[in-house]
C-alpha cells in the first residue's frame, strides 16, 4: 500500500512547524475527478500526525482523470 510506504519514508525526515533549521513540513492533496486538500503545510506538527493523516486517506472509486489537466 502506497500510504504505508510513504509514511515509512517520511519518518526519516525531521518534521516540525517550528523555525528550526533542517526540518520539513508536509501537505497532503489527493485527486481523482477533482483535487482535494486533505492537509495544509501547517496541519501536522510531527511524524505521528502525518502518518495518521496518510493512513486515513480513503481510496477513490473513480476511474476518471477528467479535469486534471488544464
């Protein structure tokens, strides 16, 4: 499952909302028929929250990519 792999890969980075050097932030956007902003860059403060957010994403039943290209 992609979300498990991505959550594992992201755990190698230091995640933070603080003004410290060498930290990363994550936003999550899903798309099928339309784009859906799941989380902004300011949503998650640590890797545990990011992993929970990734694992909570539901799989879309849509097979359409209409509207994704402009």
